[in-house]
């Protein structure tokens, strides 16, 4: 179990992702505003009456970039100039947007990747040393 006694922190967000394979954000109890990150204060009404909210993991690709100059830990997974990886902004079905790694698409063929395509959260292949929200085509 993730201990959330430390509050609504990025550390807790990544612990949920890594240890429980859950995409958690925060929900404002005062106005219902959802954030796909750990926000201790509501950006809409500034309430601090916040609770954790688990997202379904369904979303759509909004924008994306294919990256061929890769960090060392991504190179270790076989990515690089000949095999770019894709990152993007995913709009979750609940509304918030989140920056994510997109797997299962062809980074060498960006025309094949379509904004608006349905995605699902898939944390099975996530690097535990570098956890990040990871999606693949639904
Ligand atoms: Zn609020």
C-alpha cells in the first residue's frame, strides 16, 4: 500500500504509478475539479479540501512528438535515432490532460500516429527507475 500521509505530492503520485499501477490524481471535494497530478490546492476554487481520485486509464491522444535523441535509460531499452519513441499529451476520459509516454506506435512513421486515437494506460513495461504515465493504442 502506498502511504499518502505525506500528502498530495509528486512522490505519492509516482508511488501509486509504480507500486500499484494506478493512475491517481486529485479531486476537489468543494467543486469537483479533477487534476491528473497531485495538487494540494484546487486550481479552480483554491479549496484545500482535496481527495485522491483514480482515473480509468482511458483517454485520447491530443498531441505527440517522436524523440530520437534519447536519454541514456531510454537508449538502454533500445530507443534511439533508428528507433524513436513517442511522447504526447493524453486527454483522459474524465477530462484532465497528462503528459505521457506512448508505446505500441511506430516512432519511425509519425504519419501513422493519429491525434484523437484511443489509448489505454499500460504500466506493465514501465521502467521502475523512471516511472511515468505510459499508454498504448486501445
Ligand atoms: Zn475546487
